[in-house]
C-alpha cells in the first residue's frame, strides 16, 4: 500500500484520542536508555549537585552533563567515580559507563568571587603589627643579601621607596 493511500485512510478513520497516540510514544521514551540515564542521574546527584549541573545528552554509555561553571565541571570530573558508585546503589542496571562534564554556554569560565576576594585582600594590605614584627625579625638576618630582599619586600608592601639596609654584625 502506498504512503498516500495510508494517509487517506487515516484521515477518513474515526478521530482518535490524543492520549491513545501519545501514551505509546511516552512509554517507549520512558524505557529508553536516555531516560534511564537521566533518571539515574537525578536520583544519584541530589539537590546540591543538581543545582549546578544537569544532564544534556546520552549516547554510547556516556552521559554528558552541562555544568554552571568550570569549577563545577572540574569538581564533578574528580567525583565521577563516586557518582557512578552512587548510581549503582540507587538505580541498579543504569546504562551509564562514564561522564563527560562540560561548561554551559555563556557560563563563566572561572568563578568571580575568588578574584574579588584576592583584590580586596591586596587592598587591605598587611597589618601594621605584622610588618613591625617582620621588620624586627629581618634585622636579625645576618646574610646581607637575604636581609636586603626581606626589607625590600616589607617596604614594597607598605608602598615605601627603596632604601639602604644596615649591615649585620654578629653578636659574639
């Protein structure tokens, strides 16, 4: 029978309920490897991991997981073995053999907070007491070049200009 005749016959047949058409398709999808892989991920990952990563693709035993940032992707890469073990516990017989963690399009490549924290700590500078203690310790260093380097670093941390350092004479 030609495709054209089949289409004509389907059109002339009694109307069918949408559920009668969709339910078989949904049943096939629910038992597919992809659906089983996504379900295993959801049960094993938990809410915290799910907040930063979600499954995007499954093929040939590899579940590709899209991560909110490169930090998430890196961390989950190291935890992949533990995640697979957890999946074996909560979803025995799942089809996943390994993971591929990727950074979501448009996601930051590195976290912004650590860089901001570094900038703030540089702006704050070392405490005066710390510098005074370090300067006192540096005075006891007898190696002239090492002492000069320490003092230069201390002056640099205070924004002072470079200056001469005193010689050390060992006490005897």
